[in-house]
C-alpha cells in the first residue's frame, strides 16, 4: 500500500531559562493510505504535541515529515495553510464550532478556503448535507451549536473534518468529554466513516474502547513512541 504519512526522527524542544524542555525524542512512524492508528500514553507524554506536528499546526525542531510525498514544512506559510486545509481534517475534544454559525455552515466552512482555484466539481453545501445526513443530523442543519448535545456537536465536528475529503484525519481525545454510551456511538461512527472515506485516521486517546477499534497502536512514554502489537 502507498505511504500516506511518514515521520522520521521527529524531535521537539521548547527553550526554557535552563536546559531545553525535550517533549519528543526521535519519534518515527509510517502509515499507509487508509490505515488507522491510535496513540496512547499518560498526560504530558507528548501525544498532543506529536499530533499538532503531524497536522502541521506546529513544526518539529528536528526530523522530517512527508504527507502524500510532500514535506509541508518546505512550503511557504500561504501554501502550507492551503495544504493543511486540503489534506488534513481535525477533530478536537472541545469541537471548536463557531457559535454564530449553523450546523450546516460550520461543516461547510473549510471549503471556503478552496474557492480560489481549487476543485469546484463538487457542491460543498451538498457535500455538507450528505455528511450531516451520514452522521444522523439531517434534522439539525439550521441549529446552532449551543442547541446541540455534546455528542451531536462531536458528530458535527466529524462531518466538518471530512468535508474536503482529506488524506489524513487527526482526532485529539474525540470522546474525552462524552459519557460512555455516547462515546461508544461516536467511536462506531468514526470507524464507519473512516472506512467509507478512505482517509488515514490517527487518534490520541485514553479510551481503551476507542483504542480497540484501530488497526495499529502506538504508546507514547516520556516523548518516545513505541509500536504496540494489536491482538
């Protein structure tokens, strides 16, 4: 299978008045297109830092990342923003939905950055409606986020992450704020959509329920990433 994401010897340091704070140490991972992987580990182990770097929201101190054969950190800031919008979908624990926008508008929002010469063959509103129907929110299109439950807001976030048909979907504790029953429904939905859309999926989580649905597992310990055999 073709490699979608390749991270080689990633290191992340933050300067301090004393010695640098080393958060990631020689982290490497490679995922094929359509694969799913979960990253587990205690708080402060570097999981979210790694996810931010894989999502190009932060840059590594050392090391190299390629996504679909491209090193995004060699791009100009403008081209990097376009690359991120096109190739990466984000699902955050706290949703980050815009309160003044409707559910439909929130999902379609990432498509606006693609209107300056990007693919216009697909109607973004129709795509947003189809995704919201897929996540069971066809009757909530005109609602605002404050009118939704936590599980419904997370389903909106999943639809938004998929709107541009990204190569990679990154999920940071996607069930962390949900009760067990709702979390299990979100896990099942995320797995179904991952298979249907064909994107590479990477999630950071403490949830064993979520972790058990992934093809590969990595454990983060003191900034070092170790592959864990999935039974």
